[in-house]
């Protein structure tokens, strides 16, 4: 069982990831309706990466059997695709600069190796999400759909996110083989 502070970090991170997952699916619907199919694809792909993160954090808590109140920060105020991308950027920025670096330190200080891995994997993917959403917003603000060369790939073990025609042989973050990389 993880120690209490690590436990709190895991449940909060699970809450944040769960909300990000849902926000991105909802944002994908709007992007589709507004005629940005690639932005919709990006939202759906990254939603899956957040599901992977949520699953990893959730599984670290398998010894619990209790209700917990979760306080997790998330940006609210849905709008059109440009605004939804802005919210996505805010959320990813928060995770990259505040949430995961702190949670990672908590897990490290407490010697919670499994939680540390879970936070590290998420942090690495969020940095990429942030860049992709920034790029998408630049296109959308010019009235264009984002240009994506090939497919968006998500590692189903760690959530690593990358673009390419073919999957990588091995995930550079967790080492999972290409048959574990989901295509969008
Ligand atoms: Fe995430
Ligand atoms: Fe993310
Ligand atoms: Fe991976």
C-alpha cells in the first residue's frame, strides 16, 4: 500500500487524468463538428493517452478498498475549438510545470518506486501533449486544420505520444514493442 502522501498524489492524479480524458473526448466532438478532423483525431488520441495514465495511477492503488474525496485541478469553460485547445494547453502546462514534478518528488522521497514510474511516464507524455496542442492552436487560429504527417501513435503502456507513418519498434519511454502502440 503506498504511503499516505503518495496515495493522495495518486488519487489526485487519477482525478486529473480522468477529467482530461473526458474533456478531450468532448473537445473532439466539437472539433469534428467545426470541420477540424485532424484536431478531433488529436483530441481522441491524447484522450486515450490520459486513459493510460489514469489506469496506471489507478492500478497503483489496488490494495485500497475505500471511498476517497479527490481534489484535482482542471481548467473549465468549454467553447469552440480554439478555446478548447487553450484549455487543453492550460491543463497540460499545469501538469508539466506544477503537478507531476511535485508528485514525482513525493513518490521519490517516500521510496514509492511504482508511483514514481507512473508519474514519470505521465510527465514525459504531457510535455509532448503540450507541444502538440500548441501547434494545433496555431493552425486553428489561422482557420486551418492541423497538418499531421501520418498517424498519431499512443503507447498503451505509458501513454507516450508520437507522430509517424509507422509505429516505432520500441517505445522510447517504457520499451513496449510496436504491437502495443495504438494508431489514430
Ligand atoms: Fe496524462
Ligand atoms: Fe496530457
Ligand atoms: Fe511506452
